C-alpha cells in the first residue's frame, strides 16, 4: 500500500488520467489539477481515503483532493468505524473498560448497546453530542479474531496467545503485512495460567512435571501429588477453540508430545473452569488468574525447593513461568484517528490503573531495590553449583549495589537470538520512557543471566551477548533520546542468580533472561 500526499513527485508519476472504468465508484481529483485517480473506495478514516486503483491500493490525503462518485463519504457527517474482534478473555471486561476510560479521559460520551449474541457496540460522541466514532466488538475466539483481520473485517484482533507462523503467512498473503512485527502487535496486559484447586484442597504447590502428567491423565489420583490417596483427580479445562486453552496446551503439553486427557470436562471460558474447580475438593484445572474467582492457586514448585507464585511482581517481570500475554494485532494500514489515539492511550498510567482494576497485570515499570531481593539471593546461595563461586556472588552484589530492579525483563524466542513478543513490547515502552527523559541522570544496567547448562565460562559469554542484544534493541528504538543524559551498561553474571531449578526445561527457560536495573 502506498500513501499519496500529492507532492510534486507524485503528481509527475500519476498525472495521466486513467479514464472512467467499470465498477469504480470514486474519483479523486487534485484540488490544483494534474492528478485524477479512479478506483474502488476501500475505506475512509476521516483524514485519508484508501482506494484500489490501477496503480494498486493507495492511501490519499483527503485535504489535497476532491471526491466525486456514488461512494464518496459525507465529510461533515463522518463517523469513524472501528471493529475489534477476537478473544472473549480480553473482550468481556478488559477492552470495554479501556474504551470507557479512554472516552472519559478525552471528555467523550460513551454509550454501549448490545448488538447481537456475539458482541456489542460503543458509540463515542463529542460533548456537544456530535457522533465521533462507532466501535464494534465481536467476541469469539483468538482464531476468529485473526480470521477477521485477514479477511479485512476487523481493524484490531484481540488474542489470548501469540500469532502462529501459519497465521502470519495468511496475513502476508492477504496483504496486511507481517502480524508478528513489532509495529503490528502489542501486549496490552499480562494474565497468567494458574493451576486451580478448591479452597479446601490441602495441596499448596505442584511441579510443572506433575501438573502436566495430571493434565494428560498419566496421574489419575491425588496420592502421587501429595493429596488423598486413591482420590480421583477430576480435570476441568476450557474449550479447545479458545486461545487461552491453546496457550495452556502449547506450553504445558505440547513440549512432551502429550495431549489433554479425554476425561477432562470442557467449559466455555476460564471463569467457568474456576467455578467448577472451586466447588469440588477433588477437582484440578488450569485457568486464567484474572478469572480465578473463589478457586485457589497452587504454587509451581521445583525439585530444588524453589516455588513460584503468580503474584503481581512475578507476573509483571515474567519470572513466573506461565505468564499469558494479552495481545492486540493490527493490519499494516492506516487506522482511523480514534483507533490510533486509543492505542496510544494503552501506554498511559490511566490505562495501567484500568488494567489492574480489571484483574490483569499492566506493563508499567516498577522498581524493586536490591534489599528486597533477599529470597532470590538466598536461593542463589543454596542452589549454587560447583562453578558458581562465592566471589562470583560477591561481584554481582557489588555491581548492583545501590541499584533497583525494573520489572521489564527480556527473554528470547526459543532457539533464536531475537527477543520474544512480550520483550519487544518492553523494549518499546522502555525506549519511550528514555525519550521522554524519565531516566535522565541515571544508569540503566542490562544484566544478563543464564541457566546452568554447560560451563560457567560459556554461560557468561551467552549471558553477556543477550544483555548487549537487549541493550542495543532499546537504544535503537530510542532514536529521539539524548544519550548524554542516560548511561547504558551491559553486564553478565551467567548462572549466578537462578529464578528456578535447572533440573527442568521450564526452570532453565526462566533462568535465561536479561534484567534491567537502574541506579
């Protein structure tokens, strides 16, 4: 898609009048003459026309042309139309709350009307009553959201999982760009997959290995998990078509080639799973933390005694291993101004407050001083292997003395050197804060850590390379920053500060990270 702003070069290239053609419903004529474009109107966002012409799909600035033809919009009565489709896990509470907060911040009136069984519509109006925008929500599944985006029937797709390679390929074929690109995807909030039991269940923690074995049906009673012997485990899960359930099975079952036990009772959403589990002392399910209700979560335990809970700190930093990002995906075309403004609003403190009230975890950076890292440091000492010397731990403490850990943590795609999707979002937000001068006069320390596989020397090299990669990504994005006002440092500590046990794949994955500290 090309954008036409009617500069001299464009006029020279497109000055020839292609003449009328069948099935073409608009003609755009440059106000000063010299350019005529005939084509089919694909959209108008109040500022730009998007038309399909003999030159391809063009985006044309409305201020420079006059529109004639049966499809020309009424510029005076224009109302922006935005369609948001996809995951119910986002569309039920989170996204409506954000739309209402966005409207309130801008002094707009927002009214909601149920449209049909699949969704509802928000009408936004100026204080004088003039209609500004219509936002249609279609609540189905993550898969349906992507399908609507590819088909051109949605402007934004809500997704409770990351886009798959197959969906990226379909998007490219449809001409809507690369959905996995940072410019087309963003993490709105974090949720978490949690192992849920009834309040009366005596179990406090479960290893991911045992959780996986229970979900697959390999463990069928509570005895091997430390519960009542011979008491059957009654499994509950969401429908397979739902994005959160697909995410659960991808991270827990797929790595071992396992599938969910056919004995699991399926439910239409995460809240229904939690409700079913809460009322049955022998029930077990994996659901979303935002939908937990009166059910209780189990900590995730490792063989070395480390247990991780889905609290706000661990989820925001993604130290909890089953974080579930909530995504918005957009096509590679210009969205209406109200949609662009809404996307910008999602990074504001006002949006962060709404996200927390809705039961999710926002992406805002939080600080935690070194003095608050006591449990982590104790675990580092207790789990230190033969290659982690006391001198290594002392050197780490000296390097981080007087610094605070920022919650954004960088991790990498499996088997790749690039940042994963949430980390790309962290890089954007951190770079924006740097450009805004939030960290002026400070030192940002990018601290690389590794798992314990391999030699300490090799792990240190890998950790340093990752720290430099994360630091470079942030610097590249902050191209408008004054780098004389903020100092960047990359350091590496290898396997010196594990978050989890190295005896499991999930533990090693959590340990491979780049933390950001500020001093």
